[in-house]
C-alpha cells in the first residue's frame, strides 16, 4: 500500500496485524517509495475503515511492531477515532480458556506464575519423556482419523535438502531425529512445501517451526521445547546461545530482553496449535520434570495409562472445536 491513494478502499481487513513491520521497504522497492514512511501509517491511510486483527503474544520476530498502542498512536496523530474490540471468545485449543491461561501463566506472559493443570474435558495435555513417545502418540491419533504435527523451538541447524532430494535430519534429541519442514514453496523428496506442511499428510514426517505453524491448527500438537528456554529453581532462564534463529543473532539490534520475550511467544504459539490436545517434551530434564509436576503426571502408573488422558482420569477425553479465534 505504499502507492495507495488515501481512502481508496472503503474497508481494509488486516489479519495477523501483529506482524506489521517498521516500513514496507525491501530490497525490491523502487527508489521513489523509499521514504521511510511507517507501514502502519500507510495501512491506516489506505482505507476509510482499516480493521486490524492481532494477538500481541504472537510477535515472534524482531521488527514486528503490530501492537494496540502503536496503532492507536498513529491513528490519533491523524485525528482518527479508534474502536477496540476484544475477541475473548475463541475456538482454538477446543475453546479451552483454562488451557490458554495455563500456557500464558506457564510462560510468564501473564502475571502470577505457573499454575497446576487441573484438566478440561475440551482439551488434553500430557508431558512425555521423549520425542519418540510423542511421535508414537500422534501416530495413533492419526490412525484414528485425527491430524497431528510435531513442532519445535528453533534450536537446531536447518540444512538445505541434499542434491538427491533427501532431507537432513537436523532435529536430534538423543537417538531420535527428524528433518525440519521445507523452507520453500515446492515439494522435495516427498515432503510438502512449507505452506502445506500443516495440512498435507506427508508433513508429519518433518518437524515444524513457529514460522510454519503460525496461523494453522491441527487436532493434536506435539511440542519440543529446546534448550533455549529452561526451568531452574527461580523460574525460566533464556539461553540465547542455544537458539539458532538467524533473526536473533545481532545482539546490538536485538537485546537479551527482546529475545527472551520472543522465545516465550514462540512457545506460546507452538503450544496453542492443537485443537484437541498437546504433548509436550523439553530436552532439558529439569524442565521436563517441572512440566510433568505441573500437569500432575509424576508416576509410572499415570504414564502407563496410554497417553492423551487428563490427570486423574484413565479414559481419553475427546475435544471439540473448529476454526481459529484471536484477540
């Protein structure tokens, strides 16, 4: 919308507006449009009624600036009235407000500290001892006709496919390993393009990241928490050196406090992709023990129940939900 005439549209609906950047300029932008004008100002000016749909907890990259305060600031500068609507009813995670609160409290995105998961008939939570156990649980669900995917924090290198189309199993946890999802927009070696990873059945054989999973849902989510976020006695510790995301490398542009918040948002995004249930595994044993304690699954007897059961029950609980909500 750099060249858009003011109010040339009646209504402009901007989904994923938390991903608004500082400017729209990129390396292909023509010289006459390199004005440094804020992207948010272009969007507000382009329509009589711009509508921003956003979730500030889904900001996962440096430079993403779509916030309520930022939108209100630019609107006020133009003398434009802002109407704010909270979409507090949603269908993500089976409509379980309890689980969404549990995740935000767990990650410190909402004040008060972690709370015990007491269960919700609409959503199932389990902590597993390994990615292999996670994969086996998801495979059983897929056999039963559900969809499932494994995603992880960006804590392993991400190789290009080999010349013969073979994918490199970069994500390694103990003796278990799988490749990342493809980066591009074409299929390679039977793996689907990045945009189809969450919906193509062949995507189950790769591990997704937040950039691939964001905006999608599947019935059951497997989430591998990498060594970039670990639980120690006093709470969470961010380990910047363990994260491989190239966007986090520049310590001058992105300080530790920013990286800490972005990594927590990444895991919030991954933990809320499932519509019916989630299986969680941290590669750090102390962290996994903490997660297990918070979900009540501490004994061998509990783990022997077969997975996808809530604490205190021995029968799988079916979830319900369709579609994705937002804030």
